[in-house]
């Protein structure tokens, strides 16, 4: 009796000890990169791909002891090293409450330029904050195209809100003295959502530094696999709740995804830039290998992505970011935000995967924070410059659809007007036909030259 009690007591102590240090055992495994196929295959098998380093020709996987053993037995996978990840947190990075504080301070300091907004509530009921930046003096707001910049779909990508906040800081603090900044805010309405996934981020600081998804049901959904476009359609996500790329029970099931969709549907951005880490890449649609962009708009998107890539210098200082689609450079990904932003709303959409995978998910704040936000500036600034380039701006009326055609009638793009009744297209230089097929006044077709002037109906 007494012995049994003792044994039981020991067992309880052992279990307790196991649980007390219940931080999962993570290994960061470096694998030789032979092309996107092997990466896609590991992702499809449920491995958590941390990032690809095209400079060193290797990629990284986050896994546990079991996964580590499995990896060693997969044909064609050459493991270069595996490192036990000690869970260090660099707490200088922003927490959900820091985002609210930072945005409210900007709006307080620059009331003529900035206003904060709550675009929705997260799974656990946290406010999802946005800030809108524009100079309200010169051009009335309603004539301006909107730009949408979002960050932190993925909780552990802690550098991304830093860059989003730097954009807001830069555009407000330099406005008084920098003519470039004045022009960007005179011509555009810029919406920034620095932390789309506050619940996941809270979990990073309190529980699990490698957390990626939101927190639905404790297991979480990957918000960047939850958008309706190509949802669950090309083996680029998982139906298992435990997977790091779990797509959710339905498309747009997640409040975070919905919040960004609702905002974008309302403001109809001409450009959407979504910030992720890491891999030092600029990605453009689509995330599915069997899908490709329509020719004319595709050419414009690819040119802009290539130019943005050339502006972004790698952390090593050697060379610039790689440019391509997710399946070209990383792995297939379905239900991602940029695919929906382009296919549904006609926004030219881009991912920046910032930082080298060398630094892990939490690059030392003191070493990398300022360096990274500075390295990103030429990229987003180029995007803002390009919006002022060849484009067509039409006042069409609320709810109206407008079709852009070549002079010979080839359809280039069709978009719905924004909440202010305007439709903006970013195009190559040249002549275009603007068609309002369902207009109540019987429809119009007008030929305009890109970038010359604003056309009013
Ligand atoms: O897998 C992702 O969601 C992104 N990479 S990350 O390492 N930051 O997780 C790539 C997103 C690709 N975007 C789309 N397919 N839309
Ligand atoms: Zn990401």
C-alpha cells in the first residue's frame, strides 16, 4: 500500500515536471534547396516551412523530435544542420497594446493627416487597428486612390508591424519638410493595418514564440490560407486543425480575414502590400501553380514587383530580393490574401517577405529593427511613386462596375467603384477604352490616355 502510494507520488512529480517545462521542443532544420518542389512536398506533408534562403540555397523547417527523425528518412531531402531552438523572446518588439498606443499617438500628434480606425475584432475579441493617412487640404479625399498596407497575418513575424508602423511614422513626421511625402499624401489615401493577428501575437509573448496562426479553438487557423480565392484548391494548405497552414472550416471563417476583406471591399485599394517574414522575396499572385495572371495586368504587376525587388537589399548586403509567385519561389499556397485582393477587387497585390531566414523569427531588435525598416523604405516608396505614374481615374458613381479595354476592345480589367464612387486603374502608358456597361444613363465608352488627366462622366 505504502509502496504503491510512493510510486504514484513519483509518477505525479515526473508528470508535473514534464508539464512545467511544457514549452515544445523546437528544432530549426536547415535543408539544401534544390527547387520549389521539395519545399512544396514538405509543406504538403505538414512540415512548417520557416523560410527559404535563395542566397545560401537552403531552406528552414521548424519541427519537433519526431519530425526531425522523419525528415532524415525522406528521399531527396538533405539536412544540413539542426539546431535546438532555445525560446528567447526579444520583448522590444510590439505587443497588441503597443500597436493601439502607437497609432493613437500618431493620430493625436498629426490630426490633419491621420485618423485611427478599428476594422474588426479578433477571435478572442481584440480590436484590430488601422490608421488612415492623407493630406486633406489639396485634393478632396474622394478623388484619391487608396493604398492598403497590412502586416502580421502570421503571429511570429514580429518585424512586420515594425515596418508598418515605420511607414506611418515616416509619412507623418516627415510631412512638414519632405516634398516627396507631401506628394504621396496629397495624391493618395494610405491605410495601414500593422497587426492583423493580435491574438496570435499575444500567444507569442505569453506561451509560444513560434506561434503562426490565430487562436481559434486553441489550435488556430492560418489567416493567410482562409481567403475565398482558390481556398483549399491546390494542395497549398491543410484541412487538419493541427497543421501550421490549416485553412479553417470555411473560406473567410476567421474574423481577422474578414476584417481585412471588409476594409478592402469598402476602400477598393489600387495597391495592396502585405508584409511577411522571412525569405527576402517579393511575391505576386497567384499562389496556385495552375493559375496565372491575365496578360495585360499581369505584365504591369510583374514589372512593379521586379522594380520593387530591385529596391530591396538583402540583409547580407549582397544583391536584392528575389521576385516571383509563391509556387515559383516558395511553395503552393491557396487562400492567400494577395490572390483574393487581385482576383476579387482588382488591387495590384504584393507580398514582401522581409529579412533573411538566418536571423530566425525574432532578429535581435537592437541589431535589426532600424536596419530593416530602413531597408524597406525604397520598396514601399517606389510603390507610392508608381501609383502616381500611368493610371486612369474615373468617377463612375457608387456601386458601378467599370471595364478597361484596349483600343481594339480586349478586356484588361474590370473593377467596382470605391466607397467614394471612383475607379482607379494602374496601367502601362497608352490609350484605353473605359466602359461602364451597366450605367443607368445607358452606358458610356470613352477613349482616354493613361495618366493625362482625370476623366469625369
Ligand atoms: O505561406 C505564407 O503564407 C507566406 N509565407 S510565410 O513564410 N510568411 O508564411 C507566403 C504567402 C503567399 N501568398 C499567397 N499565396 N497569396
Ligand atoms: Zn507570413
